[in-house]
C-alpha cells in the first residue's frame, strides 16, 4: 500500500507517468500493442525564417502522443504534401514500439532513399516514437539510449563582426556568458574574402556585386584568428566555418595557415562533392577538420569516419533520419576516434534540438553541439524546450523528449514560405561565376 500511495502521489504531479506506467504494465502482460491512431501535421512559422512542419503521432492510448519535426526550410510545402498524401496513410495502424523496424520500413518505403526530403520525414516519425517510448517508460529519452554520459551538453556560440576588433568584442561577450567554445565569422560566410561591389577587375556590363576571392580569404582568416589569440589568449576554443567556399588547393593552404591559431575545428572546408580530398588534407595539416552539414547519405560520412579523415562529424540529426540513425553514426565514430558536432543552424527547431540533445547526453563520441537560441514566442508555444545556461544545454527532464506544443499558438503563426534563402547561398566571383557552396 505504501508503494501505491507513493505512486498516486507522483501521479498527481505527473499525469502522463500514470498513463504510461499503466500501459507499460498491460504490455508486459501481453495485451494488445499500442498503435498509431492518427498523425496530425502542425505547420507553423512563429518568426520569419522559421518554416516548421511538426507532426503529432497520436496513439490509441488516450492522451499518449509523440512529437516529431520534419523541418526542411527550403522545401517545407513538399514535406507537408509528402506527409499528407504518402506517409501518414502508410503509418496509420503501425505499432509504436517497433522503432527500429519502422525506421527500416520507412527507409525502403519510397524505394529511392537517403534524400533530404525522405530523411526529414523519417526523422519526424522516429523522434515522435522515441518521445512516446520515453513517456511510456516515464523517462527522458537519453535514459533509454543508455543513460547520462555527461551532465549537460556543451555548446559552441556564434561570434561575428565586420572587422577584427568587432570579432574580438563578440568573442569576449560570449566568453563573459560562460561559453568556452566559440565559432567566429567575419562578415558572414566567406567574409574576409569579399571584394566590395564595383571594385577590382570586372567584366564590362557584367557582375558588379560583392565578389568572393579565395586567395584574399585564405590570407585574411588566419590573420583574424591570430589577432583573437593575441587579444584573448589560449583558453577559449575557436572554431570557423568555411561553408564550402574553397577549392581543394586553397583549403589545404587555409588549414595549414590556421595551425598556429590552434583551432578546435574548421568546418566544411570543402564542398561535399570533394570529400576525396580529405585524404590529402588530413595527411598534411594538424588543423582539426569538421564536415557533414550537407550530408544525407551513409556513403558520404562512412569513408571519412572509417578512414579517420575528419575529426568531427557535423550532420543535422533531422537530416539523417533522426535519433535512431544519429545514435548509430555516433557508435561508428566511437570506434574510429571521431567526435560528433551535430549541426543546428538558425532555422532549426526545438524538437530537432532536443533530438540532438538526447543523443548527445548518452554517447561517448560526443564532441560539441552547435548553439541555437529561440525567441520568447517559441518558448511560449513549446513548453519544455531546452534551455541554455552558461554555454550548456539542458532538457526539461520530463519523460520522452520533454517538450510540448501548444497548437493554438502554432495556428496563430501559419506556415509561410521564405524566398530569401538564395541570398546567402549565392556567392559570385569577380567574373560573375557562382562560387559553389
Ligand atoms: Mg556550417
């Protein structure tokens, strides 16, 4: 009786634990498994630049549901249509407990696989099923993945400025907020390598906008980081994102010239199409290399990890099929001494952030997690969203992912299409040709 009293006391503060524990008991007694009753799409843009497509997987146990994110900012309407017309009818009636089996089934469902669109849809269901499993067990998802391998998740912050002095100020302000890992960009991606509009040697009546120059970039960026070291010392761990702006020869030049600044890592120094060059880079530079933000296919990350050609893998958890696949990649990394640095990006969402968080908490191959802050409207809409304190990410500690979604608030911000995306992915050289991001 004493145990039952304690249980009921706990129940009064956490009703979903009662439901989940009761269902778990039924399951143990061999009663009918829980199934996917319905899947609701919640498409919302609570701020310009956010094009979020969430799903709510509703089970046949009243009140028990899981949340997942199919966030793909640049094809959000295609994701929504694929969910409505193809995937949700396929998912209905499936057993919620069979996460691995459903992952593999989804993987083959559309025949052609490993594309970003299929991956985010796969991730949405996967994350929602982990959420449900955690709620049924009355535990945060990381407990189901093996339990805490760390107490919180360290993040790297994003410092920026128009010149060296502003960058130093920005790094200092993040250090003052407790961050130890700080990425620095001077004037955005490719910044430090831009020739101002109209200047330099231009084709007649041709392109006159700002132009990227590789050699200028390779000269400027090492100077920036040596200046930061000179001003702020060696305690802070420095990162930089090349954002695939360099050809292989200049990538090697940059990596070597950054060696004296002792970087934590340099990210996306090559385009994903040029990963074979990592062999050359790795044998010639001591600068740690991070890669994989644009990866969606195992053939992209597997050789780099298994041949120890990178130091950090940078995939986005939502873009590789969710918690299930991220955990497998983390295990592969552990075998080869590579560490994780899951990608975030400003347009990512709190559900994907928590998917990364729960994996981060439970793995030994963890390296660092990218920072992402959300405005108040998002925290109001999504109670339980992860919180940041002095450079560390903390989940709510509630069962499952630990997050909820207020659909009424989401409805007040219907999904919009952001057409500005081409502005920052389109960079041109002096002759007007596209610099491949
Ligand atoms: Mg990046």
